[in-house]
């Protein structure tokens, strides 16, 4: 089972850059809205990525997987912590659920 991501989850590249997440989902975990799979490419990157040329990471280039098969919010698949995605550099994007935060698992 994978952990469902929410706005308390940190999405980051290998170079220390992070993604500013947002969500309008009504489904929440400990009051934090879940992240929706189709929204990942549109998230804004915070400054802080230290990638060399062609860095820094500034956009999501490809999202290969990470959509929940059965859990949706208003019919839209939620984003899982097992996501496979890359930035424009192309660095892998990883999800780090917030410590001591409620969790929800899904397939």
C-alpha cells in the first residue's frame, strides 16, 4: 500500500529543491487537503534547488505513475507517495509524508 499525499507532504528533487503544493480537494488528512494526480505538473517550484547545468529544477517534466487506482476526490485520482516523476533537469521527484501527520493508505 502507498501513502496518500496531501499539502503537508514535501515533494522534492535530488538537489534540495521543493515544490509548493496546493489542493482544492475536499478529502483531507488531519485537515490537509489531499494532492490530486493531475495537478502535479502545474505545481510551482520553490527556490533552493542546487542542480548544476541545466538546473535548477523549475518544472515537472514527466509524471509516469502515482495515481491511486481506487481512491478519488470528486472523481479525480489522488496522488500517492509511490509517484514516479521527473523534473526538467531530469531529477527524480520524491514524496516525503510529514512526520507525525495522519496517514491514509490506498492502492
